[in-house]
């Protein structure tokens, strides 16, 4: 629920017909603007933000939509992979593994800052998380501590996996951090969201520690500056 003005339903719906191409969102978390953007638009907004993007295979149609819903979308989730080696990391995130089929995210951000698109639609990245956190993300309020795993996050979050060992020592190169900032800002800009719609996996699901090596508060600060 939003705390600001309560828009009547009509003002939510009005931009749907008129607004294609005009992305001035007001009812950003409800109504039309919570619909996932198309794959083509996703690619375009990432590039428009300055990201270096590579398309991997048939990423536009590689998803888990056959097992569950995709959308409405409410935010962006950042992860680390606990892997080493860019090619192997991209392939793992595209294919997944026996217990967790791919895609494991939408974009893989390798150490060099390249964004590899491996899937689009529902992806196995967020898993079950805390409904109180989802409500806070929707309202763009400060996040409560995640202490429940009761809500499907794969439905509601764009996901980026970032190549890093996740041991707190493996460095995060500047190019990679810039790319994380760019892709996050790109999605927020499209949907009319603030940096508060970008969370780490560790803020969503109890027991998760990713991303490790920088704080989400710091990343959100960079995204906020970029969105000004
Ligand atoms: Zn994760």
C-alpha cells in the first residue's frame, strides 16, 4: 500500500492506453507499470543506461513461465554466484542444474562489467522470501529484517547474478559495480521506481548472504545518485 495520495482507479488505468512509449509513471507499483517490460525493451533500457550487454542464446524465450507466474514486478534483486570464471558462470546461470533448472537470473554480470542476458521471464533466482519485505519494497520504505520465507520472489523481481566467490575477499572490480548500478537504475527508471526497489538476496530470504563485499545501502546510494 502506498502512503502518498490515493489515486482513484481511473487515474491508474488512464495511462495504459495513452502511455505506451511515454513512461512517466505515477502509479508505479500498482496497475500497468508493474507489468514486466518486454524482452526487447529490457535490452534497450539496459543499453540506454550505458551497460555493455551480450545476448546469450535464445534468452528472450528462456524462462520458467510454465511453472508459475511472472509479474507483477516490484523490484530488482542482486546476487553473487559463488563461482569463478566468466564463461562457466554464464553457462551455469543459463542452464541451472538438476535441482534448480535455469535460467537462474535474467542477466549475469561478469567481472569485466559485461551483462550477459541468459533468460527473460520467470527465473529461479529469488526463491521464497519475506512478504513483509515485499510490502516494504512495493511501498519503497525501509526494509524490515527478513525472517520468513513465505512468498514467491521469482514472480516479482528482476534478477542479476554477479560473478563473485562471495567469500568477502574476492574483489568487485569497478566496471562490475558500475554495471550493477546501471542495470538497476535502468529498470527503476523504466518503471518509475526509486533505489529502494533494489534489494539484495540477503534482504529477501533468511539465510542468504549475497551479495557480499559491498553493502546494499551503498549500492542504493549510487543508484539514487544516478537516477537524479
Ligand atoms: Zn542469491
